[in-house]
């Protein structure tokens, strides 16, 4: 369907849990309390909402967390999601540490994509950022996931003084294996205030030193806002997701469903609709669809990242969905 600004809304990101096995400093530091299980949607509730959204034109669903694979039966849920009438694509975002036992099953169900978060190629930096000595395991499962035939994208958040010196090295993964490497600007959240992210333009400037022929890719590589670049030296592509410095709100096609069942219309703004309340009050698919449709008609025109009042926005990404 279209919102009031005639933007086509066909993509929904759903967070199935706020739990994570890592403690990334800019995302989920120690001390953040977990949401009570009773307040988290059951899989059947997620499927009911996704079914209702599909009747309105949602065609692609991204499953996120926290760490989605930390929730039992996540892979079975993905399989059921792919079978929903109207849903054409289903993908997964993960930190990779729990992925290895599920690679074969994800390949068998022909999952449409796996995004693996990877901010560094240095063991010590990985441990400092995440609180876990898990880099070797992530790199190993990255290779296995690609070998299984799954479409893989790497997500990297470059942060000044921490991993910004690794931009070229991380991008070079796209020269070794058929993956897209995306650099995502640091979101201004409650947890990230102590850090300074690298802008998309700064990343591009550094990569042009390594790949002078890097230029905009002609083909569409995904369902979201990333701008992709190609080079003769790369098998995969380089993507930039620069929501803070380069507003792409005019082309926004997404909504977000939190693990608590709140339909969030914009990552920055608070407004939306509590679908969990409707569900647990007995709402059926048609009533859910009507509530989603009405909410989308009030989708904000733009976020306010980079402005003086940006503090209104995101408190904790883990509770919204990365």
C-alpha cells in the first residue's frame, strides 16, 4: 500500500526477541534489563500480524533481534514465514555466532538472504566491542553460509578510533568471496552516545583510494535503502547505509514490528500502533490489517537524526530490531 506521501510500503522488519548473546558497546551494553517473556509476541502472533500485513502489500520481511537465533525455533518460524501467502522474500540478520547449526536448514528452505554483523577483523577489537572472543567462529560460519549457496551480506558499523582503520580490510572480503559488504552509519541511540561514527561519504572516500573504479552499481541488490557500488576488483558489492548524513526518507518503504508487538512507522519517531494489545483483545486478521493500514497513513515524512531534537528518537536498538 501507499502512505499519505505516496511512498510504497512493502517491507517490514520484525524483531522476535530483545535477547542477545553479545554485548556490543554501541548497541546493548551490560545492565540493560530484558523484556518479560509474557510481553514478547508468540510466533503465532507474529505470523498473524505478518499475514495481515501481507494483505496490504507487505512482500518482504526481515527477521532481526536482539539476536534472533537466540530464540528457540527461530529457523522453524522462518520456514513458516516463507510459506505465508503474499510474502515473497524472507531474510535474517544475525551476529553469526549461533548460525552454524542452522546453515543447512536455511539453505534447504531457500531463505532469501542472511545478513551477518561484522565490525572488525581483529580478535582483540572484536572481543572489546562485543564482550566475546568469537571472531574466528563468525569468519568460519561466514564461509560455510556462502558455500551453502545462501545470499550473504556483511553489516559493518565503522566507529572512529575503534574500527575505522579497518574499512578497506573489511571491504576486501567482497574481493575474496561473493558477499556484499555494507557500511552502516552509527545510529544516535542511548547506548552509542560515547562513540562517533564514520559517515557514508567518509567511507566511500577511503574506499576510492583502494578501488579507484568504484562506481554506483546498476542492479538492485536488496529491499532496503543501501546504495551499492561495484568495482572490477570485487566479486561482491559495497553498500552504504547512511541514514544520518544522507536522508533517504522520501524513498522509505519500510515499517518495523518490535518484539513486543508495537508497529513502529519510523526508526526515529515514537508513534505507531500497539498490535499486541489488539491481538490479545481478540482482534482478527481484518481488524489487524485495518489498524496497520491506518497507521501507515500517518507514517512521518522524515526522521530528525542530526538535528537538535534527535534525542527523541531511539532509546535502544535491541528493543526495536537492528
